[in-house]
């Protein structure tokens, strides 16, 4: 699809070179500018025809040609001003007048009635609603048939020699069918570009959806599943925040605050991907990550511990022109409930005692250190060094035994 659309870029240049498309034009309005390619053709046809009918002293026909020439000028002028529907209505009238006039003045064998073929194309591509376009197309077909039977019953007002008439007929048919092909080809190219843009928008929305939700949850959401809720018997949850961020941010401009947070959270996002975890959300300067949900994994505690250590050390590396930052990290393991809530702004979130304890481990933690629960310490086994802090007073939980996590022991 993309290859086909890219193979015909010249039509857009041809259109925009004399009739630029407004940036806010859309749908049928935008398609109409393809139809408006006929405007210079109509102008040229009557500019060439006026001297001919004047030389033949066909003054009624001369007056009709002047009227139609002015009508085509109005078509182009209104289109350039963005008055799309008025321009389309004027073109519709001009084409009907041209077809009727050609048959009345010169007869069916002149071939001027084939301009109504172009009118059918213009009606389909025009800025009309489908029902209105269908009725206009029916009107064009009725006029075409009426002209056919009229030409069989009533002789033309002007007789043209047979040889010259055959030339006019052949040129008229060739010209009208050729221009109809050009318009259809142009409309096809416009449709190809629109489909490619739609496909790109779809890909962008897919990327956005998978940035907001885990892939498995995003697929369920697109499938219309409701509600989306899961339970994990064992998972690990981590909270991290920047130490003394509030007084530090007070010295910065809003732009510098956003830039700083974006830099830190981008580092953490990269580590989340590297360790195969799930970023849940950010709250101010706090960052929440989980392992073992929505995808169960037996090593959820080990994976999240490695992430915590890497995040702590990477954020602590001094950045040019910035103060050295520290993270305070808390981590807990146990059962959690996960699901999607909200209607206007969906949110994938976690609930349960494990989540609350992880948040308390962070808020009651030590700057630059990773505080974990006794349950997480048991899951880590002997692979990691941990410093026992003993019992600490945890808000809402009373006394809890906590540990400070260190890098894995060398093999």
C-alpha cells in the first residue's frame, strides 16, 4: 500500500501548484480539490472556443460560451478561497450546461455530452454526503438519457460538416475519457496516501497503547474485555523517589524540573526494558515498578532487585551541569491485584497489602539505599548480600523487620 502511494507523488505537486489545499480541509472537501483539476481545462476549452464561434458569427453560442467561461472562473476562485461546496455546486452547473448546450447546438454526434461522464466522477469525489451524491449522480444519468432521446427527436441548431463533426466527436470522447482516467487515478493516489497516513496513525496508536499498558493488557483492552482484573499470588513491587527533590526543584525553573524528571525516568524506563519488568506509573518524582505481574515469573524478586541496584547506581552518576541525585528505594513481595480502571484516562494499577508495604519501605528507607521486607529477603536466598536493620516502626503496620539490599555476591 505504501509503495503504491509513494509511486505517484507528482499528482500532489500538480494540484498544489495552482490550487493549494487548505491544511484544515478533510474528507470530501479534500477530495474535491482533485476534481478541481478540471477547472483550468474548462477555462482553456472556452478560451479556445470563443474565437472560433466569433469567427463563425454564432453570437448566441458566443454569449453562452462567455457565460460558461465566467462560471468556470467562479469555480476556480471559490475553490481557492476555500468555499468548497459553492465551488462544487458551480462546477456541477457548469458541466450540466456544457453537456446540454453541446447537444442542443450541435447534436449527439458532436460528443459534448460526454462531459457528463466527468460530472459523474466529480459527483462521487465531491464534498457531498453519500445520499446527496447518489441523487446528484442519478440526476446526471437522467439528463444524459434525456439528451440522447432529445437528440433523436430534435435536430441540432447548427449543422457541422460530417468530416469535421467526426473529428470533434473523436477528440471529445478521447479527451473526456482521458480526463476521467486522470481524475480517477489522482483520486486513487489520494486514497493511497490517506490509507498510508491511517496506517501510520494506527501504528502510532499501537505504540502509545503499549507504552501505557503491558502488551498482554493492551491486547485484552483492544478486544473489548471488561473488566480487566488479575491476581498474582506472588509478585514483587518497587517504589523509588528522588531524595530531597522538593527543595531541590524549588531552585529550578519549570522547564528545568520537567527536563530533570524526564532524564531520570528515561534512565529508569530503559532499565525496566532491560530487566523485563513492568513500569506501573509515576507519581510526582516517585516511580513504581513490578515484576511477576501481569506475566508470572519465578525470579520476580531477583529481577526487581537487580533493577533496583542498577537504578540506584546509574542515577547517582553525576551528570554534566547537574547536582548528584540519590534514589530512596523500597521493595516488597507478596500477592497483588492488578487491573485497568477509569474511562476517560485508563490506568493500569496494582492494589493490595504488598503495594502498601513497598511504599512504606521506600518512605521509611535510607537515602541512596534499597530497603526490602523479610519476605523479599527470603525469596532472594543467598544470592544477594543484605544488611539486617532489625525491627523498624512502619506507619499502619507497626514493627517490621527490614533489610538493606546490596549487589549479588560474587560466584
